[in-house]
């Protein structure tokens, strides 16, 4: 999603960006420019020569100055294509997570290090992600810089919820794919604890993913069918965030999640675990509630307190932060400078 938004803004500034998807997908993305799909085979991603060749043909046709890989698989495809078909453009890797939580063994470090050796620049989503990358790969010579994720300014409907007298259910929302990192199991446990503390709460889950059916079964086993709503993928996720009482993010692995910035913009308070780069934007008591990872009781109490005892100053601080530093127009300018600096270095 962010790659699509970034590409749109790059085109709007007079540059030319095209998107290349490695694997097939059905999501409708906010980009009207040129799109290619390699139709890669995820089961043979390390030997997918047809896709590597197709990528080389696209690069020959489009003649880009920079090739940006936005995740681990895209980097592997880009480097494999470059080595086999000998195109010359520099590769930029977008480091959007905490890689030490994925690259743990020596074999994994050596394997991934091979691909990073053919990368000319790493753009990390947070200072935490950048420091983590340097710690895992201390011999990496090219620059490792930080440019955070940004958000769009959508048109949202102003909604005014009922004045709280303690009788309305707390409306909780979570936006994210159903993956191990997002910790939906822990979230369902937190919901149970909120209800056990004497507060009725509903949970809205926005997103899809491989663990969705497993979580649906857990909800049924926990007797929470009437309190959990599965929205699936929604193009109006920010409107749902705006309409909720609180956004929660009990992830166990994160880089710098854009959904927190979206909640800031929507003036919806946030409760999240202190993982990855979250503490770089979520300051406890100043822009949200930051909870020690794994403290489900503390998380549940923070959700209740956030809604029962609202903090207008905290909401205002969060909104001003995202308006000042995290809109995609400003973030795009930082990417352009990074690309220009890289190209200048290669020429000189």
C-alpha cells in the first residue's frame, strides 16, 4: 500500500515510477500508473528464472535510475535478476521491520547477507530498524538511512458517538493482516480480559491473511462471536478507525506501523505494545499508551482507561505530530533526495 502511495506522489512531482509485483494478488491499490506483474512462483522463489528474466526485460524497457525492493522476496528477485541478466541499476532495499527477529541463525545471516551485498542503499522505516540492521550486518558498507512511513490525507466523515455513561460497549479496532507478527491470539485474550474487568467491549478486525480462519475458530471457542466483527479487507479502513473508540496494536514484531499514524490523523487514541519503532511515534501519556510486550492485563486496563478517561491533549499532540512530520507529501521529498544522492554517488 505504501509503495503504491509513494509511487503516486513520485509521479505527481514529475518523476516516473512504475510498480512491479512479484506474486499475483487481488487487492485494489491506489495507483493509476504503469503496473507489471512477474507472476512469480512462491514455491520456487529461489529458482524462478522466468520471473527474473521478465524483471530484466522490464528494466530494459523502462530504464529506471533506481530499483527499489520493498520486502525480502522482492530483494531476492531483484538481486537474482541483476546477477543473472547483468543490468546495472542500483538496488535500494526498504527495511520495514526488525530483521533480527527473522534472521537468527548463522546460515540465515550468510544467506541474506549475500543479497544485501548487492544492495546500494538501505532505507529503514525507523531508527530502531536501522540500528537493528547495522547490528545484524555490521560489515555492510553502503548507507543505512531512516525515512519513516507516511500516510495520505483522506476525506473522512465527521461522526459524533454517544456521550458515554458507562453503558455503551467500548468499540475497539485493529487493522492488520492475520499473521503471526500481529498477534491476533493475544488480542483475543486481551478482549476477554477487558470484559472480565467489567467492561463490555466489541472488537473489529480489518484485514485478511493466512491465520484468519484460525483466529475465527479461536473467537468461537472463546465464546466471543457476538463481540468480534471480521471486516476483511476494507478500502475505508481509516473511516472505521475514526469511528472507533480506540485502536489497538498488540504486535510482537513491528517496524513503524502506518496504522498508528492513521489513528493519530483520525484523532483516535492508540494502545500498543512497545516493539520495533513504535516508541519513536507513540510516547506514553503524550501521544498514546505504550505497554510492555506481553502484559495483557496492563494492555486491557490501558484500553479501558483510554476510553473511560479521555485525554484531549494527548489526541491533539498525536494529530499535530502526524500533520507536521508524517504526511506522504513530505515523506516523498525525502525519498527523492535519497534517490538523487545515490545516483550522484554512482555517477561520481
